[in-house]
C-alpha cells in the first residue's frame, strides 16, 4: 500500500489534503453521497485523483487501526482541547 503523503497537514484538528482547506472528511462525504471522482475534481479543481484515492486509503487505515470506542475517546479529547485552546498554543492541537 502507498504511503499517505498528500494527507499530512492538519487544519482545525482535521486531516486535510496537501495543506489545502479541503478536509478528508469532506471528500469522504462527497463519495458517500455518490459523487464520482470526476465530479469531485470538477467541483474542486485543486484536487487530483490521487488525493481522492489517498482519502480512501486513510479511511481504510483508520477503520482498521482503531476501535469505535478509541475513536470516540480521541474525538472527545480533541473537543476538550479545542474548548480550552486559549490555554494551548494553536499549533499543538491535533
């Protein structure tokens, strides 16, 4: 399996594509709502087909790497950190 080089940046604590403000969750949501790769690329011209494939690989990795309970716990911790972010350097948030 290829590495996930295009999804290394975070924006507001969310995985995003190549540092753009296009989140992995947005792309996955578009796919889940039956948009084709061609339609997504037309709507978001800065994306490349490989970016969309990397989103799918990232989702596959997450689905096999964490239990649902772990994901819920991680999301809860992230929300707590963001809600107390005035005490934390914004660059430290995940």
